[in-house]
């Protein structure tokens, strides 16, 4: 039977028998460069409780240097033997005071996996979200709505507690290989996998610097699946301001998107068809006919959208 619960990550009592014994918290280790722009790896993670567990420092998680993820703690997750269970469950943290997602934790089995196609998630706007395109990004769009626990594992679709703003690189190169590994293992063995994903933020940044991904297969006690990795929320060739999610091409001192948007007090709202790259006025008749999965809202200047390669609708002429 599918069991979904929601908890506040600061309230340990709500974890029940699946008590989250190893807490992951972030302390700022270095000053951010370029007025808050980082490479997604400048933070230290504290893992453990008041009993005193090891601290993961900057030396343990080096700055991003071309590899989408790094193994943590010798690739061993922070689960304890008592955490292993064959009872499928999934839990998602309440957003913090900035609206940011916290830890997502599950024991994944076939009973939680999807039985139908994924629906639209375009209506969810995670913290730090921007609709922005770059020619050197696979798929053009810099950001994806990244599931902390992938849809293919727990069938959570537009769950705001399970979606963060992640780069295309984080989503495809950092997280997807591990999600596929877990999904394939469960389908082949019908076993369960204890699975936990923790987004890591620096200070009050709206954009996560990366995510800590832990997994361990239950029935065979990790023989089939064991990993503990930190995946970087970066995009090669793009500089990101993690405080706001704004970005610009590396080598440029300032984003035209930022400059123009901040200078214009009459920025308009548009609806972008991500399938056709055409943007419309919100009241355009074409918007009503558009599939929800293809809709993206954009708040800003028309010239910025043109600069990003988007085309104005010929009917509503935005």
C-alpha cells in the first residue's frame, strides 16, 4: 500500500520508526565570489547529531572541476542498520521560511512507482526559478524543475515539496544516472531501496548549491545499491548567482537580462510555449489551446525574450 507523509524537517518526532538519525545541515565555509556567484561547491555540510558525527568540509567536497558529482563518506550513506525496512514510505519536508525545499526521504519499492505517464509540472515555481535560455545548454533552457525523488521512483508529480530549481546539468548528468540505477534495480529484483535526497543551500540563497543523494538496497543490505554522492547544481559555461537564480554567460561581467529587467519598471508577464519557443500575452487565444506541460510564465521585458531567441506570437503581437 502506498504511504505518503509530509513532515517538518525540524521536528524529529514526526519521523516515526524511520527516525532521520543523521541530519544534514549546511554551514558557510568560504565567502561567495563575484557578489554571490559560485560554482556550487563552496559550502561545508554537517552530517550528524549532538553526539558528534563527522563534518564534511570544503576539502571533502571540492569545488566543481568538470565532474557532475563527488562521492561522500567513501560512498557510504548515513543510514543506520535500524533504518532498513521493507515497508515502502515517502516523506517530504515542509518548505522553510524562504520557501525552499528540504530533505525528501523514502523506502522505494514497486508499490510506489508510477503506473501512468507523468503530468504537467509547469505551474510549480521553485525558489530561484527563472525562464532563461542559452545556446550552449542542452535543450536550451538553463533550469529544470528537478524532482528530489524522481517521478520514476515515487510517482510524485507536481509536488512542490519535491521540486527544486536545478540546472539541466544537475538534472541530467548529476541526478538522473542514480535515479535510473535505483529504478532498474527495483524493477529487476522487486527489492526495496532506502533513498534520501537533501538540497544544500548556502545562507539565504534561493538556489541550492547541490544535492546530497543517499541510497541503500534493503533486502540485500546494500549489495545491489549503495551510494552517497553530492551532485553540483552548476551549468558549464554559465555563471549563476545562487542568491537569486539569475545568470549570465561566463566571460560577461553582467547579464543583459539582469540589467534590462532591473531598469524597466513596466516589465510584463508573458506565456512562453516551450515547445515552439513562441511567447504570448496571457489573454491570447492560443494560450487557452496550449497544453499545460508546454506553458512557462515569464515576467520581464519583451526585448529580453527576443534576445533569448524566443519569437512573439503573430496573433496577439506581444
